[in-house]
């Protein structure tokens, strides 16, 4: 490999990792922002997850087109198109704060849907590119884990910002509005415009990324064509891997998102949105730590073994959390104001936060196992994979629908528990290559 090509590859890898981070930041705005819409619609958990649903529903619509676009115009142009689309989606979300009632919610959901198009397209670019530039296998898995680490870093910042802004605004409004009404205690409803600072930051990130990406040279990875004549659907390990991604993203989003609502609605020990946001952010911090550690582990341990271990541990954590009463309180370190502080929470919340260490390495492992041996079909496979990220919208909505119907938050965690059981099955059995004509 020439020095020029090596430098081009390094620049491309760095750029893809940066785009991975953008995905984490924008995606993780939706769930904590749901607190605002919940307060406007009588505290419905399902309403609070609608923005998250629209963000991920876009993957179902855009997954195949994104894969086709990638094949037609290449990695760089697809990424630039995605950034332009994401910019528009964020602007629409910004304008939703100008409207009241259902109009504001509908405008916000449209913006979240369009932003989801962007996230889908970016994911379609960064995942196969990092995997291919690592040569697949353990090194490809290592690059995916590094990209995932940066995704977690910016994904952690999002709920911290949103939670802090909501908490600050609520506190200020309670003081002024309650005094004006002669009330000693009340909780005024915040508006989506109150978190505009987060949107300003996201828009700025998109603008800078677009400019930098337009200026740098991104080489198109060369892929050995071992499966040109076959559709990705012909490979069993890919089909089952597609289902695994659907389940995994639902778990990753549903565990901390529902936990935040749970902490804000406790009968005893209720937390304000800011404090609940710090607990949720700590889940993403553990994902960051897990991915940083996982980058080194993935270079030495196979994706199959890694997925087996973390799925098993996560099953135990969620099962124990469901069984333990939330009246048991513990003090845990949480990520607040960019440092760690102690926060008293139900023991269930602590166990759910620890699940973040397990989910941290799942994405790269599943993707690596599912596309192994697909060769040139990997671009089309990546688009199909992105469709199934819709699980991050559907499963959390199902989980919070169970909460609305039963009033029991712990019962709703049966959804991620069942998902984790499937991931264990995929690691042990489903990921096995039964297509003997392709190399693994």
C-alpha cells in the first residue's frame, strides 16, 4: 500500500468515526425531549416516545434506498447528501417550537422523521466503510468499536444537555408562574423551544462536518467480489443478523429511555428531569467505556464469543432488576455537569445502567458476524441492515405502551429481556455460517 493511499485511508477512517459521533448526538436528543411532549399530553409514556419512533421509523423507509444510493454515488456523496438532509430535519424541529398544541407536535415529528433519514444514510456509509477498511474480521470489528465509542461520547452529551435545560427552565418557570398564580407548588409545562441550544449545537456540528467532508478526499474501499450473483437474503446468518439488529437497537434505546420516565414518575424518591437525565447519561457513559475497552478486546476475541458473554450478563442484570422492588434505594455515581456525582436511585435503575456496558459492544459484533463473507453484496446488505434500526423506535414504544396499560414499569422490561434472549441465540447458533461456498 502506498503512503498516499495509507494517508487517505486514515483520513477516511477519522471522518467516518466523526460521523458516527454525529449519529449518536442527534439520535439521543429524541428520547429525553419526549419529557416535554409527555407533559403536554397528560403524562403518556407512548407520546413521549413518538419522536424517538419517527427518528427510527425513517430507517425502515430509507434503508434500501440508502443502500442503493451508496452503490450509485459512493461513500462520500452519500454522506454529504445525508448531512444536507439532517440539517433540514433539525431546522424543522427548531421551528416546531414556534407552534403550540398538536401543530407543534406534528411539526416536531416531521423534523424527527427527516433527521432519521439522515441518520440512516450516515449509518449506511460508516458501518461498511469502517468494517471494510479494517479488512473485516477482528480488525473490522475493532474499527466499528472505536466508531461506536465516539458515538457513545456524543450520545452521552445529548441527554445531559436536554435534561439540564428542561430542569433549569422548569425551576425558573415554577418560581415566576407559581408566584403569579399565588400557588406554593406547581410544575409548569416547558416548550420545545426551551431546548433550542441543543438544536443549535447539532446544526453547527452538521454544518462543520459537511464543510470538512466536502474538502477532504475519501477513497472508495475496494471489495473482493465473492457474492456478486447472490442477494444478501440468501445467507441465513445475515437474515438472522438483520433481526438481531432490530432487537439490539430496541434494547439499547428502550432500557435508558424508559428508565428516565420511570425515575421521573416514582411514588417515592421521584427525580426531576435534570437528575433523571444524568442517570440516563451515565448509561451512555458506560457504553462509551465499554466500547473503548471493546475496541481492544475485539482485536483478540471473536465477535461470536463477545456477543455470547455480554448477552448472558445483560439477561441476568435485567431479570434481577425486574424482580427486585424499587423501594430498595442505592447511591450511584452519575455523570452530571461533566463530572461524576452521587445520586440516590432505586436499585433497578443501577442495574439498568450497568446494561450499558453490555450493549456497548453488541452493534459491532452483530454487524461483523452478519456481513462476514458477503463481499461486494455488503453495500446492499448495509442498506437492509439500516431498515432494521427501526427497532429502536418500535420496541421502546411497545415497552412504554405496556407501561401506559399496566402502570408497571418493571413489567415493561420483559420486552428488552426477550430481545436479549434472542441475541444470545444469535451468538450461539444463528450467526453460524451454513453457506459453505463463502469464506468466513
